[in-house]
C-alpha cells in the first residue's frame, strides 16, 4: 500500500509541475503577443534601383570636392518613361545632316504643344545630335534633347536634364511637371557655376576650359567646354549643391548651328 501511495504522489506532483509550466508558458506567449500588438508597425523602404550611364574621367558616383558647394558627384543617369518622338528617317545606316536634325527638332516642338518653347541650338557629335530648348517668355532654358543620328528619333537627354531639372525633367515631369522652382532661387550663381566647372576641369581634364556663358535651366546650368578654342564637350553644374555632371554620351564634336536671334 505504501508503494502505491508513493507512486501516486509522484504522478500527482509531476502533473502539478506540468500544469504550472504550461500556464507559465501560455502567459508568456500572451504577454509577448500583446506587447507586439502595441508596438507600431515599421516597414523597410527599399532603395530604388539605379541605372548608371558611363560617367566622366575615372569617376563613378559621388566624391568629395572640398569646394564648399557640395561634391563633384556625378549622380545616376536614368532613362525613364518619356517616350521618344520623331523618327522620320529610314535609319538606313547613313547619318542625317545637321539641317535635318534641326528640322526634326522643330517638328518635335511643333507637336509638343507649348508655343512658348523655341529651339536655340543644335550640335552635331559623333554619337548623336544635341539640342537646347528655351522658354521665350522667361529667357530660361527649358530642357535638352538628343536626336538619333540615323533615324531622327528625339528623346530626353539623360543626366541633369532628367534628374536635376525641376520643371521638365524626371523629377518635375516632362509634360509640365509639378516642380515650379524659379531659376532665381538657385543658390549657385552663374558666375560661381562657371568657377566650379573650371575647378573640376583643372582637376580631371587639364587643358580644357569652360566657356564664360552658363546656360541656366530649372535647377542647374549647362556649360560648353573648349579645347584649344574649339568646342570639346559640355558639363552641368547643379544650381543648389554645386555638383558637376560631365556629359560623356556625345562622342566627338563635329559642328553646331545657332538658332537664337
């Protein structure tokens, strides 16, 4: 009888211990669930994908400048959803002429739907044609486009035109946009932009000089650069940070046509 009572006591003790542990576990789970429910939900925001163009002499991304106006960073160049227009030529393998590129740009503006915009210049390079568009009422440059050398297809220039342009670019919307910052609000003056451009050239392209004129766009300046007095290429300077973005997608300069009166 004593042996039976002993084993019965052990079983009851084990049952009590098991129930105690089960209640303790359930209480802990419940407390954790309540605490988790009371905490705010935090969702990680992924970084957007970056599509990079080939940048200036030996530089990728941002870097220190020491000029007090921001980095020499090139920034990402992106070709986004602005549909190319034009393409009146066959693309037979023979390059169109400078005059045909001018005609293609003028036809593009005619269909753009803004009579205030005017073509100011078209430049021929070995890889494409480049054109600047200007607002006649404000005398401010609106945006920059490239023209395919063989088909005449016109599409927005990558780089500053799309990423820094606060009115017509990727950040402002090519069809009028929401960005309405005025050129006068840029903290970098045209003179300072030219000085920054020359400092960058002295460091990375010795012997190349910036022209005195800095074409003001919404959010940035574009400046032609010269080698031995002849057009060599161009770069842009951010009107707020002083960052420099060299245009490396043109190839060799051939000729240009000024259309501004």
